[in-house]
């Protein structure tokens, strides 16, 4: 089963909530009834998305 765009956005938002919560990862996903493997999958996706955003903001080599 593929997740829709709304589901993806919801999980990315959930990871953002975790970052702001100050909770340990385990405490957060347990409180929100998220399986550990699901949380870590979306955390990996979130980090990858953040890396892509940063890469797009950096000037290209030789563009100075």
C-alpha cells in the first residue's frame, strides 16, 4: 500500500513535532503509538528532505 501525499506530509510534520518536543525518540513514538521502524523510516526521510533543501540553497561550485 502506497501512502498518499497527505500521509507523507503528516508523518513529516510528526517528525517536526518530535524535534520541537524535547522528548527522546523512543518516548515520542511510544506516546504517539508509532512503531519504532515506522518512526525511524520517516526520520530518515525527513533528514534526507532537509539535506535536499540545504543543497538547493548553497551556491554551485564555480558560481562565485
